[in-house]
C-alpha cells in the first residue's frame, strides 16, 4: 500500500445549508445545520485512506469534545493517529460553512492547528522520512510549511503542496515543492506577476491548476493540457479539492503518469461532490475505479 504522510489541519465543520447566501448585515432563513469532521489536512488523509493508501496524519486537536470526535473519525477511516496530538486547554479548529446557490463559503478558525509548529513536526521526523509522498496545506502556520518543504528536500521526499487557503509563498517553498495544486484564485495570489499561461510554462509537470468542474490544467514541457473532469449532479462541493489532492498523491505514488494521475484525481473529486459533507462523499477505491 502507498505510504502517505499528511501534515495539516483537523477541524469540526459547522455546516449551514441555505437557498440564499446572506449579504453583509443580512439575515436569511436556513434549511439545515450539521456538524461533520473536516479540515483540509484531515480531509486529505481520510480521502487517501479510502482510496487504499496507508496514511499517517501529523496534526493537533483540542482537548474538547470536538477533538475526541475528530480522533474517532480518523480511526474509523483507518488513518494512523499516532502523531495527532491533543493540546491541553485549547479548542479544536472549526470551519463555519455556508452552502448556498450551488457553492460554499467558509470561515476557518485554526484553534489547535496553530500548534502544528516546526518543533512538533521535528519531533516526529522519523515518520516523515518513511513517506513516499507528503501532503501539506496552509491552514497551519506558515513557518511549518517552510520547514516541511526544507526537510522534504533534504531527505528527497516528494512534497505535494496544496496552497489553500491562499497566501503568498516564498520562492524557496515553491522551488522545493515537487507538485503545487492551486485553484485559479490561489494561483493568482502565488504568481501575481505572471499570467496563468506564464506560470504553467515556468513550472512544467509541477504546477497543476484546478478549475472546478472543468478539470485540471498543466504544462508538459511542450504544450498546455487540460485534463477534463466528469459531469455529475453536485450536492455539496466542500472537500472536492481535498479529494483531488489526496487522489493525485495516491496515483503518483503508485507510479501512474501525470495525465493518468490527474484523471484519477478528477474522477475521485467528481464523485465526492455527490453527497453531503467534506468527507461524506469521498469515494472508495472501488467506486473510483468502477466510475473510470
């Protein structure tokens, strides 16, 4: 099985469904409210495990009720939580999600995720050294992303960086990452002095720009390629990007080429939006292969 290490956030998602997205100062009536486990790191770990990978999660939760629920959810999804540390006196991360008008809006409160420091990552570095690929996102401290990119380069471990939520990255981190997977908005933040076409050409076979239901775009060294996604009836788009990243990592570790890996990732992501919740629709390996 694939050996994947995910370094990132865990949270409890507080999800409101509404027909209308409220504007500033506006109150609207909602249709439903649910709490479901989430966080970009946790989502990617669960998605990779469902796709058959052997996954270790590195992160932090609070010593609250949400923290206990997050750990139970990891275990139920066969994610190794040896390196998920409860932080005393700190609340777990929470994501406050509004589903409306066919899309989502999210406010993320980091909570215990701020304790995923370089020092903590260093304390579990032996597990990172065993990884065939490391996944990381940006709901954790910026200096931790810098540190992880450094150690992955030092130990020659492929690093898949999902630069979400959007914030500028140092050139060093961009150079060290093996793969970078922004959406169009995040790409504009990362490469604000370049057009999409220029950025893709500058980072061939490394920069994959996700375009939602259109698919994913990259430059293969000779030409720009759009790997199309799949048409489905979307119920909840939360977590689609996390499913894409997890599936991409699984496919790359298994030796698929880039185009095959992107097709696999697109298919997994398309299936993930057909059910409620970031993790609720994340497909199994059998479901993805059957749909392909």
